[in-house]
């Protein structure tokens, strides 16, 4: 596996581990998969592939058995290499995306079109406001972002304000020598918000390479800031019929 892709996948696993630890959800890993046989929070997969050679195995079957016996509404698998076809296993493709990588020295700041101020959140009320700005389903934010994450030194909730209004933000997690950006929200498709957030992160957290994944349209726009596509991924979903 190419080193940059390996770092991106490992960083995404690190985010899972931080969030699952905050919820006391057990997880394990082998050389080829990262997984949990417990019911996971919304938007987080039970199984993430770490090898492009992996095929459905005993762990996959065990998770599927929990899904059936415990009557989960759904479970998902993140194919980190975009090589699987799980339709015969009862899954449907949820989305395709692109892993992206920004070399710290290659950042190309966008034009300063927005007069924004930024902050790393430290209080529960600020996290609650951030969660609502990220998604107006308040229950979803509560299920995902436990306040204990505010005490994790490898996880940072970043918010961008226009005057007093919270208009953009992202979640940043650190693994090894990279930062991962996820859960970004901003008005429209303007990468200027990305630029402002990244510029702040480089000064307030660390000037490290940045990894993440985005849908293909967003990944293409991020090229303007110096991001490079480094691989594809697919998320597969198995959902109980209602």
C-alpha cells in the first residue's frame, strides 16, 4: 500500500477509535480489517478494510449475525480501496468517495473573501452549537459527539464565525504525523471556507500534512488548495426493510 494512502486510512481508523472509546464501544483489528461487532453510532461503519485483498470472512459473518439477531436497523462496511461488490451479500452502495492528501508545503491558500474568526472548542455548550450547525438533527449530534471528546488531545472541534454566527467548521484528529479533516460544514461549495479553516489549523494545531476523504466533486475542487487524490473508497450499506 502506498504510504500516503496508508496514513489516510490509519487516520480515519484513529477517528473511529476516539469516537468509539468515548462511547465505550469495543473494537478490534487484524492485518486486513478494523471492526466492531457491537452496534455502531450513525454514519460509522462496523468494518473498515485495511487490505485491498480482503474478502468477506468469519468476522463479516459474525457482524451480520449480530445485525440479524439484535435487530439492528442497518450496518455498513467501508471499502477503503473501492474494489468490493457486496450486492450478493444484501448490501447496496451508499456512496463513492476519494481519499485526498495535502502536503503541508503544498498548501495554496484561497482568496480571503470571508471575514472569519476561528476557534478550537473547549466547552460543552459550544460543542452542542457546533453539532447543530453541522446537522440540524440535534439527536444525531448527541449520538456522535460525546463531550468527553473535548478532553482528547488528539481531537479538535474547529469552528469558524462570521461576527457571532457559527458558519463553518470541521473535526480534526491527529495520528502519527498527519491531521485528518472530517465533518466539514460550510455554506455552499465554496473552498474559501476550507482554506480559512486549514490556515487556522496550521497555526493553532500543527503544520502537518492533511488527509481525509470527500465525494468526487469536492475532491476535485480541493485541488485548488493543493490537495491530491490518492485513492478511492466505497461505503456499502445493509439496511433492514421496513
